C-alpha cells in the first residue's frame, strides 16, 4: 500500500508540473502576441492616415507542436487563424497569418479539409485588412491542388503565390556556391537530390545536370521518379541503401520516407569525407537532433532563405528567434510575396 501511495504521489507531482508548464507557455504566447500589437507603431501611423494595415499576408500552417506551444499555448483561435510574426521592409507591411494546423495534421483528409476552411477564413481577414498579395506558405502550397481555382473565384482581386520561384533562385545560388566552396566540381562528384519530383527538387536537378554534375534522385514516388529520370537522364532510387556513396545531398522534401538521419548519413557518406547537406525542406529534412549525432562528419547548410538589412521584425530578436530565423532573414517564399507587394505599391503591373 505504501509503495502505491508513493507512486500515486509521484504521478500527481509530474502532472502538476506539466500543468504549470502548459499554463506558463500559454502566458508567454499571449504576452508575445500582446507586445507585438503594442510595439507595431507603423500600423498606428497607417491607421491615422487611412492606409491598409497590411500589403502581403503569408498564410501558413505551423511546423509542429513546438510552434503550437510557442505561439498558442492552450489558447485556440475561434476562426482557426491568428497573427504570427510581422515584417516591414521599405514601406511594405508583411504579416504572417498562421493556421491552427501543424504539418502532421495535413497528412489526413480531415486535417486538410479543416486547413482549407481556416485558409479561406484567413484570406478573408487579409482582404478585409487591405492585403493585395497572399502567399500559400509552408505545407499550404499544395493544399488546394486542383481546387486552386476556388481561391481565384472567391477572391478575384487578390494575387496568390506559392513563392517557389523566389525560393528556387535562392536555392540554386546557395547550392552552387556551397558546392564550389567545398571544392566539388562537375565530373568529379556525385550528388543526391531528395524529393526530385517537386518543383524545387526538379528545378535543382535541372540546374545541376546543366552544370554537368552526376545526380541521383531519391524519393518514394516511383512514377514521379521515372518521369524525372527520363526527362533529365539521371539515376533514381527509393531508399538510402540504393543511393550509394555521394559527396553532397540537396534535401527538397521533409517526407519521413526519405529523411536523413545519422545512420543514413553513414550509408551514403564517402569514407574519410564529410557529407555536404543543403537542406531547403521545411520542416528540415535533417533535423537538429539528428544533425547533433553526426555533426562531425556533416557540413549542413539551410537554403532558400533571403536576407536584407532593411527587413525588420516587430519585436526584433524575440520574434525572429521564435520563427527559428536570424536578424534580417526570412523564407524565400516570403521574400517573393513581399517583392510582388512592393511592385504593386510602386504602380507596376503584376499578373495575377
């Protein structure tokens, strides 16, 4: 009886600690949202002179439960969306409108349908607050698929983008620079592209092949792999055991079916050589935890992000660190949306 009592007491202590932690997270999240609103003084100026409060809105799911705890705690937005980090650059106002959806939710039909409802709600909010450009960010890029015309019909005055052009331009330049800095020259090395059949994956395959690199594409979708192999003349495979040895990896997917970890790194890394990993996936393909296990033999570089000294986060360091970024840095797709909004403000013609 005494042992059971101690066990029950220990369980209650653990539960109480968890409740305290959750309440603490909720308070921190609410405090951040409040302070961002208070310190966004440029919005107050816009309201005074009658300008819209946003120019571009980035509608995005959250990456994982860490994001959910960080931004929401226990609170749940009634319409399924809420304010995330806010940007200002050269007079253009960008706003993240995050959905109460994490990447994992989008793997189910129920989660995708809920995400679509929340996305339309968020787009209504954006339009009502003056936005001209809407970015389908993170895993919402392919959310509507063949139903994409639904958005155009509902919001004919808005410009929608998935931001892949901006992300690819950054990815291409960063990949080629990383290869050059690592001394990996065409004809003398082999590169694996993970997820070569998505937009970014296919475009980086094309760029590498045109430069003369030996490329192998790896992914779980065999029919899509075969299409890429036929189109670009590259080798393909479905598992890390089939890849063989490579000098570099460009990761364009976060699919669990073709995800790097410490064990897989050893499978494909050449003996006595470090493996260069250029990771554009969001969430990352090679996670921080796995990278820590193999960091002695891996050179890892995030890719697809843009930098400008003029880019300002409201609440500065707190906000960009919550977004897991650094000062002046944002995602390439966000940068594309901000660029489109800037052109519109300058009176330039932009195709919808």
